[in-house]
C-alpha cells in the first residue's frame, strides 16, 4: 500500500511528451505530484463527482477543479448555457448583457460589494484589488498572513501557501527585494502580532488581505472574534480590509465567508464558482473605492477577455441552479455526513480533520491546526502514502497535504458512504 500509484500507459506517454515541451510537464505546479511522489495521470472526461483518465480509470473526485465544480462536473445547466452562448460568439471585447447580469447578481448575493469588475482569474482580481487599495489610500504597504495564498502576484508570493508551500518554496525567485519589502506577514490567528504591526506601521498600511478561511495550507478556521478584531484595526488605522474569497466565495454560502462570520470587508476578490469551470475572476467593494478605477479614476486596470460571455453564462447558470435547489444547505448536509464518518475513523490516530461547509482537510498531525506553523507539523510522507492508496481505490484527493478538499452537490450520500467504507484500508498506513 505504500508504493506510489502508477498511471496507465497512455498517461505515461502523455507525461513524457509534456515534460519535453511544458516546464515540469504541467501548467500549474501542484499538478506535478511533487508533494506526493510519482507521476500524474491525465484526464479527458469528468461528470458529476467522478473523473475518468485517458486510460479509462474512474475516480471519485474531491478536488473539483480546485473549487469551481460546486454542482459537480459538467452539470447540464452549465453545459446548455455555454453551448447556447457560444452560438452567438465566444468573445466580443465590447460590453455584453451578461456582464451586467453577473454584476447585479454578485452585488445582490454579497452586500459588501456595491460595484464589481470582472477579470480572467483570481490572481488578476487580487493583483487589481491590491493596486486599487494602494491607489485609494495613497499608501504602499500591505499586510498578509502566513500560509494564505492569493495567486502568483509579486507582492503576495511571500510566505504563501498552495503549491509554493507544497514545493517547499513559500517565496519565489524573480520578485524584487524592494517590492517584497513592502509586504508584512503575520501568523494567522495571532491578534497580538497584527496589533504590533499596526502600532509600528499603521500609517503605511494600504490594506490587510487575507483568506477569511485559509484554504491553501490545508484548511484552518479563524478563532472566535478574530476577523472582527481585524476589521476594527483596519477601520481605526484607515487601512482597507480585503477578503480573498476566490475559494470561499459563493461556496460556503451565497455571500461567502463574510456572510457566515458577519464581517463587512472594504474589497472582496472572487473567482472559481462564478465561472462554472471557465476562467474567471472579479473584485468589488464599496462604490467610492471602486470608482477610483479607470475610466472614472486614476487606477488603471484592464483585460481583453474580462467579462467573457462564455464564462459569465456558465457562472450565472451555476449560481441560479444553486439558488434554485438551495445547494448550500445540501452541501452542509453532505459535509456533516463526511465529517461524522471521518472523525469516527481517525479517533485515536495522530490525525486532525477540519471542515467548514463543503471544504475540508485531513491533516496528518495530532493538531490542533490554527495556522501555518501548526499545519507544517504534518507528516507529509504519511500523507503521500495515503494519497497513493486512495488512488489505488479509485479516490482522488488533492496531491498535497497543504490543499483543501471540496464536495459538490453531485457527491451523493451513497458515494460518501462508499468512500467511508474504503477509508479504514487507506488509514492502515498510520
């Protein structure tokens, strides 16, 4: 059970071809399986809660394209919306009606957002929000939290999570030291550390940016009152509070984590779910801040494919379906079922299971896990054995200890029960 899973012959051939033409063989680092060993498989079909590789092997999928597939893969409503929209063109570079409808939908679901602008990725959204915060406040410094990942933005790839953490490189070459020096990092859930930063650097801080539920170093939750305290500090010092809800937005609740915790950020970055599986991003917030963007204000931001009709048609179809079926309540039901099974299985083992809504993480450490330092106590070698054992049993988790898992409405109670029955075999590695 401890030997790495071996991909099929067609995947292996594709991998060799990819290595010769794509850096590391992948277009996003965590896909390379460097955190777990072995070679990745290639997928050519996905439906519901399953993915099928090019060799015909089927897996129950708990990655869901890293979050967007909240209805599962290839939901009929999304496929129909994209197909119908594509008949009229795939891109215009001119305003289209779907942009207006998406903006109205986002502002309705997320009350803190009075105006919003679309981008092509979560990284673009964060990059733009940081520039806007600096332009609006006239300040240069930003504060982020250890283990929070906000895309591969130069200013924010400092003590980051996600693939950077998995590869043991929480920083990146190619980022000027002078730019990184304008980013202050603090441990998550350490309020005194943040207060000290504001005492020392308060007048310089343009914004504090964070994942309200960090999900790029596994998954850990804010302690009671922590987010409220951050909100208060930002208000007192004239700094903007930016919630990165690229993962949590429209997934944990219609209004994201800020709805669950009752916090009103100044700016919010979004993505994933609102694209229905197509490239998308958005950032929005208070109207007076957003109106600093060109063409109204001096902060420039643009994108040829921003507001792409295919992505917006897919995202709108997905959001409408989630509202129609009350999908968030159903995801909470499924998440609770998974958590109950998992906690029973890991009792007495050096493992920690954490969940909020349809997001979860199994840490290979006794816990508790409150921040990046705690997460890094995990036994990554044991996780790698678990990951490969899961693949052998037709279950696909993220290929890294430091990534969250995702449920979709397509993960039926019966599927979760089947997974629960397989888990004791997988956990024999402990």
